[in-house]
C-alpha cells in the first residue's frame, strides 16, 4: 500500500528534481498556515460559545420593580425555594454604574428609581415555574429572566462564526487540493518525455504514478510543516500578546484536543495532497495510449 | 502459438509448406492520426519469430508509423494486430506494459533521458522490470563496454556525441534481451565501423532468437545482412509483397 513511499536512489533520479524546487511546497505552506489560523479561531470560538452556554444555562435574574424595599424579603424567599442555589442580590451601586453607561451622570441621581436585581442559579431539574410562583407571592410583579434567552443572539452569532470557520477550512482544503491537481498536471507536463520513454519501455501507470506521488508527498510534507510551524508561531504570538487570545496557552480557549486537532492539520493536508496527486496523475496517464 | 501460414506471395515458398510461429500479425491494418488521411493502409503481413527484417521506403512512406504500431506506441484505427500470439488491437491498456517489456526499441531520435547518466538510461528497462541493483550492475557495464562506452557510463546524454547517444539507445533497447527488437534508422549517426559492430550485435541477438525489424535507408546495411527480409512501404501501403518472406529464417539455417 505504501510502496510508493520507498524509492531507490535510481528511482529518485528519474524525475531529476529536488524537493522545494517548484511552487508546490510554498503553496501548501500558505494553505496550511491559513487553515491552521482559521481552524484555531473556529476552535476558540467553539470553546468560548460552549463556556458561555454552560455558564448561562442555569443562570436567572429576578427583577423587582419597586426597588430595594422588598429586596431582603424576596432574597430570603428565593434562598428558601427548593432547587435554587447561589442567590445573590446585585448591589445598588453596581446597578447605578450600569445605568450611568446608558444615561450618563443622570444615572447616578438619587431620585432615579433603580430596580432591584437578584441573580440565582437553578439546580439541574429544578422547576423554574414553581420558583417564579413563589417569587410572585413574595414580590408581586417580580420578573424572572433566563440568561440563556438574553444571550441567545450572542451564542447564535458565535455558533454561526464557528460554521463560517469550518466552511473556510473546507474551502481552503479544497483550494489546496486544486493546487495539488494543477501541480501534478504541471509536473506531468514537465516530465512528459520521461513518462513517454518509461511507458515505451514497459513501465506501468502505477510505476510512473508512484514517482510523482512520492515527489508531491515530500513537497506537501515539507510545505505543510513549514506552514504549520509559521501558524504555531503566530498563535503563540497572539496568545502571548493579544488580550483576546490571552487564554490560549492556559487552555481556557484551546484545549488539549484542540491543540491535537491543529497539530494534525499539516499531516492531514499532506495525506490529502498525496491522495489527490495519485488520483490526478493516474487519471491523466489513462488518457495516453 | 504455432500455426500454418503462408507468405503474401501465396504458395511460392519454394514448393514447401512450413509451420512458422508468427510473432507479429497485421491483418488489414489501417492507421490515421486524428481525423487526417490514413498514413498506413491495408497492411497484411506476418513476421515470423526469429526473423530479421528491414523496413524500407521513401521518407513519409509510413515506416515510423508502422514501427509505432510494432512497439505499441500507437493502436491501429482498423484491422487486427497481434503480437506474440496475442490480439492487441483492442487490448486493455493495463495489459500493454507486459508486452512492451518484450520489445526493445531504438528510436530515431534516441529518446534518452537527458538528466540520467548513460548507465541509468541503459539500466532503465531492467529496473522497470523489477531487477535489483545487483542484477543491473553487471549486465549494464557489459553492454556499455560492448557498444564502446565503458568509460562514458556516468556521462549524461547532452555531453555525448550523436553516435555515442545512438549506442546508448541501442544498449538500452537490447539490455533486456527482447523477443522483438525494433530499430528506426539505428546506424544513421554512427561511422561505418560502428555501424558494422551494431549490425553484428543485431545479428547476434537475432541468432539468439530475437526477431529484428530495422527501418533504414542504408542499402549497405541491407546488403551486409544476407538472408534478411525486406518490407517496402510507399504511401502507407506495402509494395513488393513478394519481397517479404523471400528468405524465411529457416532457410538461413540460423534457427
């Protein structure tokens, strides 16, 4: 199955070219670099979306319309409700700070009524409607807001970006395969004479294909490793320097599985290039006599 | 496959019938390139195993096209072509390499691979056949010595003279001891002495059982090969049908 991988010195001399002698390794290096950066962004987005979704899944806020007067009683009622954990009142100062962002200095005015807010987590399996019913008894007009509803659009955007990143990876992979097909045909054209002589002497298509497949596999391996190393350096730079990527190395955004996936991309591209080259060479040779 | 067959001259084999083994059979063969006119028309002949044949005719008569059919670089557009007893006109593409390995070819333009040394060019048929480097070394050195190029083994074709390139091409064609040797103007670029040596090589191979077909304009070559038979082409058709098989191999007492 992997006979093509092993060539004698005489077979290596047949094509008379050295690795890195054509554009193929460089094209594959650029493709690998781009794919790894896009894939890293997609994986980071996936991780972020997953963490946000997990964080807000059981998180609720209770808005008490007539302010702080009923806050202590309501907070006590929530804490006493089965299925509730981590109930905390949002300090009024924090609320006013938020309002100031929207209203400016008027947000800090003492006569501005500020709603009281309590955040709580519902335990798995908790009946949120029952919780809301008990709240209504303690604080009529209180409104329970699920964080997952308010953050839904953001999560949807993150997931859409993941799909975009995935599609880009596929497109770049397709472009890489197309570049390999062109490179294989170019190589066949360059070595047409040698191929004709070999065929004339009795070489089979598989013998000829093995030569080209091996050459393109070596070019692709060198190119994808170069591109992979460049992408790794860029990601490390981003992780070290940029705030949004500051967690990359800590594993908060890119886990071990993500890093393994990124590490496999150069090898996967080498495999793809080798397979595509074999198909392209064999199909081109079959058009000859 | 032995079969009873007759020469194109029909019953003029000196009153005797022979059982000959045809190595090449052309039945109503025609060849055209693309949509052009036929370059070969209605070729009907058989070449017997162990025969020595000269293919002659003016330039443009179709000699090279006929040779291409013989070494399976081209398929006939009509008719039936059989080599080594196997019908090959419509044979599967994958089956052809095995037949090509039984044929040695000396191309008119040598067709040496420029970036390979003379040694590697000559060794190519053996390597393609799967011979190990140990099996390649001796025969290739011997063959290069035979064609007078022992000291040029590592030279690449562009550094060789025309005559030297031709000898490398001949060495490559015969290194595998082919059953059928096809040569297109093999002595066109060599001096008289070398031409004589090459002809001797061909006749030696022929004596060992190789069927030899040589396309040539060299009348000297033909006259220096007594008993050889001649195929003459003009305008893509065989003429002088009585010339072919005038001297079947058995008559020469070589086989």
